[in-house]
C-alpha cells in the first residue's frame, strides 16, 4: 500500500532529522488521491508538517578515507580523491576508519572496532557470517602495517 509506505517514510525521516525529506513525502501524501487514505493517527502530524515545514536536514558526518586520509562522507564507499573503494563496516554500513579498524575473526569482513564491540555486547553473532563471536577474539588492528595490509587486500578485491 503506497500510503502506508509513504506514511512510514515520513515518520522515519522525521526521526532521523531528515525534515526536508519528510516534508517532500508529506506533500505526496496530501495529494487528493492519497489524502483520505492516511491513517487518522498520523494525518494531523502530516498536515502540520506541510503547514509549518522545517526543511533542515542533519548534515552528513565526514571521516578520513582510510587510504589517502581525505575527508569523505561516512557512507561513501568510493573515495572521490584517490578513487579507491572504501571497505564498509559490517555493523554500521559506513566506510571503515583506519584508526578504529578490526575484522571479524571468522569471515574477515571489516568493522569499526568500537561499533563492533558495542554490537557484540547485545548480540554475539557476526551479522555477515552468523558465527558466534567471543569478544576476546576481536583485535583492533594497529594503525600501521596490519591496516595497510588489510586495505591493500580489500582494494585488490574491488
């Protein structure tokens, strides 16, 4: 159902601070063909979005490219500066950070170490390989040769 999907999109965009996107999807919902189909518990909220729009959006965070150190949006997977593929974190989906890198001891997929540790406190299985992971097996790669070796291997695979 299109109306239900759009309504959910508006609500989730608002939660994520994507107010301009929420506003634009609200405009679609207010078209005559959809307006009467909106769930009553969301209708007033959506109408208010249109009457008093907040079109601000949360700014995307930037972190350094693990290869060339140029600042790149967190969820960019190709560095516009060095043109190399950026390995992504299996927990967040953001590209990895050179100074906070680890790999799953089972499948060797990369992760942001601090995020992987937080994740493993609530769920002890790797989201990529579904293997049960012992926290003591997670090793943060040092900033030098181990990271360079991993990044070289991941660049060869892309």
